[in-house]
């Protein structure tokens, strides 16, 4: 998956991964993709909910070795 920007939010607790994702997303153009890495288990629900509410699309999510990776396309 090609990401325009990668955000390392590992080690940050809720709500910081969403706060950082919002800030990073503000720097992207519509259609570009933000890749987010986080270890916050709450982000599994929080990031998709935030993306949907903000008009963005979660293209893919995977969990590997305790790290959640999201690819979110800006709406």
C-alpha cells in the first residue's frame, strides 16, 4: 500500500493517536493516504470511528507483533 505520509504513534495512549492522525491528515490533499502505526489497542475502534466521522476511508488495517497499522485515505 502506497502511503503519502507515515505517522508513528507507537507508545502513545488514547486519544493521542487520533489527535496526531488528525494533525497529519490536515497536511494531506484529498485522495492521499496516511499510514498510522500505533500500539494503543483502543485505536482499533477509535481510528475507524474518527475516520468515518471526518469523511475519510480506512483502506486497510493489520495487526502484527502488537502494532496496529492503518491506511486511511483522506476524503
